[in-house]
């Protein structure tokens, strides 16, 4: 066992060493950012309801954020392709700090709309930036492995964050607004340190076109992009449909766990930590598998597992099955990472920024109503249907459409190791 662990660590070090400098910077930022996010993400919805929001208002906060995300997706992708990565990447990190500060200071739930908007703009800037860094720094044969290694290292670093957060909440006053609020101040300090590191270390990607003299032509650029192939248009629909389950359910997961299943801060902490353990154990092997046998085959294998996650969560009779449900949910995120690799591989690297913008625009527009719909379902039907309806949509529409998309791992791209 010790030999295998040492071999895995050595292999990971060698893999990271052969990638470009920016990949290593991105991995470091992602790991630190993941730790900080895991201090608060599982409590954000509970915090919103504790500040006075009902189910529909909770969904509305998320819908507004998604709407803004859709609006900024197109210009962000275009600006990165035209004017470079670093300044916009740092801007995204600054906006993230602003959003965390708003959450820390908010006197009631309505102020969280501002924080959520800042968060989604930040997520679009840094997410598109990460796509560009990955496209520039990693070859196709290593791409899914590189993404899963990044997330696996992030999971290791952030593994204890949920339990630290649960203990701090207990010290600060319990699972309520007073007990949760100080976590945002702690998180703000951490984001500032990450910002200073990235500002000093990140380099402008070598293969990304930067030309500030080119006149903007959003419509022409995106028309040309979409004319490149019919499968690109189908992929927009597939990616939008497959984003729907998380868009509808994410605002309500932890509220459901607390109100319907009686979870306290420690159980929520364990439920947040358990998926990270799964990612540590299986993230890199699954990434290697996707780099060997193809992206779509692995997505098909993982989909039933995250379906099982939602079913277990809804019908869970005890704490153990809640933890198992949360663990299996990680397969959704691993599957989404593989789909992200497919997106990057559909076009040349110089078009990745704009392509990410197109996907973000359509995904955002498509999923804007999802959180509000989830809130209405919660209020008018039963909370369990918030989690069951998205599964039916993915099974009936998402998976069948995915079968029409060509595999992006070409004959010369397979991992030869």
C-alpha cells in the first residue's frame, strides 16, 4: 500500500512538472480557492433563509446570478481572446472578494443578490480563464487527467475545511446567521492572499491571440464560430440540458438536508467532506480512463451513479445514507469535468475563450428559470420533486442528445502510458 501511494505521488509530481508554469499556478489557485469555498458553500443557502428568504426568494437570488452570468459570458470570452488573460483573471478574483464581503456584511437576504451577482461574474471570468490556461498548457492526451489531478489536489487541500467550518459555526453561535457570518470574513482574508500570489506568478498564455487594435465584432465572431460545425450547435444544447439538474437543485440541497432530514452542522460538514474523499481516490483514475477509452464512454458510466445520488438523498432514512448520497454526487462533477474537456477540444486554442463565452451565454439563459422553478416546486408540490424532476429531464433529453455528439479524443490523442 505504501509503495502504491508513493508511486502515485511520484507520478503526480512528474505529470505536473512536465506541464507549463501556468498550469502549476492554476492548480495552486484552485486548491486554495477550493479550501475557502468549502468553508461556506454548504451553508450559503441556509444563511440566505436565516436572513429571511423563502424558497421562491432563495431560487430568485440564484436565478438573478445566473442571468448576469449569461450576459457577461459572451464579452468575457471575447475580451480574453482579444486582450489577454491575466488582467481579466485578476479582475475575477477581485470581484470574488467583493462578493464574499457583501455576504459578510449583509443585514438581510436582499443584499445577497449583490454578492451573488459578483460571485457569478467572478466565476465566469476565472472559469473562462481556467479553460484558456488548460487549453494552452496541456495537450489533449493529458487533458482530462490534468483537470482531474487539479480537482483531486483541491479536494485533498480542502478535505478538512467542512469540519473546521462546522466547529467554527458551533463556536460562533450555531447553524444560524450569527454562527455562519464570521466564516465569510475568514474566507475574505484567504482570497486576498491567493490574489497576491496569482498577480505575482501568472503569465500571459503563449498561444492565445492578443491584439488590442482589432475592432470588436461580437456577432461576426460568434457567427463564424457556430458555422464551424453542426455538432457545436448540438453541444450547446447538450451542455445546457446537462447543467439544468445542478441549476435547479443546488440552492435547495442543504436546506433540504437541514429542514427535511434534520442534519446539523457536523453532519453537513461530513456530507461535504465525503465527496472530496471519493474525488481523491477516483478522480485521477477516472481521468486516465477518459484519456484512454474516450470522454463519452466514461460519462455514460458515471451518469447512473449521480442519478443514484439524488434518489438516495430524497429517500434517505438515516444519516449514513445521506452521507452516501452526498458522496455519489461527486460523480456528477467528475462527469461535468470530462464534458468540459470535450468542450475545449472542439476548437483550436485561440477560439476557446469565445467558445466558453458562447456556452456560458446559452447555459445561463437556459438555466435562469431553473432555481425559481425549483422554489415553486418546493412550495407548491413537495420538496423531493426539486431533485427528481431534473433526473427525468436528463434521462429523457440530455443523454439521448449526447449520443449525437462526436467523440473528441482522436486516434492520436490516447494516453500512451
